[in-house]
C-alpha cells in the first residue's frame, strides 16, 4: 500500500484550501457510508481532499482512486481491511464507478468493518441497487451540481457572497456588491465557461469536450453494459441534442431522424439525464400519476451548449437552460401549461428585455425572468439572480 499513501500525500499537498463549496457544510460527515455523486469535472475529488485537510486527520485517513493500477491486482475490500488494521478510520474512494462490483464491496465494508467510515465519489449515473446489491439502507448520497453563478463569482473575485432563497430572489434581495461591480459584466463569462472549476484554463473547451466524451464513451457504457454499437447510438443521440436543444420530445420523430429503434430512446435519454449531460423537463403530474411524461429536452448547462454546438447557441435556449439548471437543484421544476416553467405553483416566463407579461397573464402568481436586467421591477426578475439559489 506504500504507493497509495505516496499518491495520497502528494495530492493533499496540491489541494487548494481557499474556497469550499457550500455542499461541504451540508454533508453529514459522521455517517458511516457516504456517497458524493456528480458530473465529471465538478470538483468532487477536491471537496474530499479539502475535507481531509480541514479536519487535520491525515494520518487516520486514506484517499484512493478506484481506477488506479493498484486495483487491477488488489480489491477494495482487502485494501480497506489492511488500512483498518494499520489504525485507519476514514477511507475515501474516488472514481468508484470505474470499479466493477463496487456496491458489493462497499456493502462488505459496512458489514465487516463497523468502525471504519467510508466516503466514495463517482458518476451521478451510479445506482445504489447495482449488481443486485441494495445499498439504499446503508448509504446516504449527495449530488454535487455544477457551479452556480454565486460560486463562480466567489472563486473568480475572491468574494464571499451568500446564497439566497427563492422568496428573497423574487424581491431582489440578493447578496451582490454592486457599486463599480455589475452582475451582467460577469454573467456571459459564466454562461460560456463558469459552470466548472477549470474555467480559468485556456483549454477549457477541449477539457469540457473530454468530460462529455468520457462520460458517453466510458462511464455510461460501463454502467449500462452497452455494446460498441449501442455506444455509437448514444453518441449520435447526444450530437443530435446538442444541435437541436431545446427539443420537444417526440419519440417517433426522433427515432426517424436518428435512424434508431423508438423503444431504445427513453432508455438512452435516461442514461444521459442521470449522467447529468442533459436535463429533461417533465409535465406536471395529474391526479395519482406517479410517472410524469417527458416533455422537453435541454443540455445540462450552457457551457456544454457553447462547446458542443460549434456555433453561438440560440439566446432563448441558453436562457431556459441555465434557469432550469439552477432551479432544479433546489426545487421540483415542471413544465408550465401556459408558459415555460412552474415551481411550487409559481409560473416563470424566460426572455429578454422586450419580453412582456402576455404569457403569464393567466397565472395565479407569475414572473418574467429577463437575462439583460440588473434589478427586480414589479414581477420582472433578473435571470442572474437565480444563480444565487445555491
């Protein structure tokens, strides 16, 4: 295990401690088994390493990556046993989705090593009932979203802006410094590259494209046990979506356009949604309906749209994309029968400066969300303010 410890110490030395994501404070780190899931590249590994350094329990902890060559000849459960025998108390396992039968060995750790705390991170596509092993009663999982506009401003400018609830946002009570600083000055920067912690890299487009490709070519096929032919179909679907969003979901039409089996599409869309590459807007449930019909399809965030579309995305599309990206982290967002979105009985119409109140005239409580304004006026709310929800 010597090489594992050497890599662990090297990574700790390189881990920045200047900024912590809000999710760190919401995680109950005392739970025996914790899962931190999210899209590749959102900062899961950094969060875990920061946690270790903050607690100063370095000698009682071990951080490993499940895709390390070490695990081609050694199992996770044997590594956990050896670590515990050396006095280890906290085992952190990154990239766990790349380890076959991961859930079975996590269950073994839970049952055989009751004094060992385990935190794992991996793709959001993971299933707690994977491989016939049900971990749902043993694990608490947390989803890490892409960076919010507030988080982007904090890390970019060294600020300490606080998150804001929906009620205050609708009243314009957002923690922004104003003065010489203007929110719209940063908003388009964020829309193009601010959803990920590597936004400062010159190679941002290539890095994000690699994230998408790895998810489609490796992570989803491994989880879904796809053939090479099926993986190619998945790539074809993702390319179609990137050129067409938002897409009104019509399985028959999409199947004809893509030359795919109609029955395959719902499954493929589910994989892309769970991997957080796309977002699916569903209709409001009627009566006792449990399953809500898929209605409209978006890319998960506007950064992906800019990188994959090969051209300037349509403004209306990315407005709706980022509003849905932010709000669904905190709320159950559904399609509005009279406008764009509905959240807890409120209707939201997304648009620009010229957008009026026509679409929300029938709403009991309606708001026009605009991307080119700084302040709340009447029921017109700036789009950027919703980036302070988390």
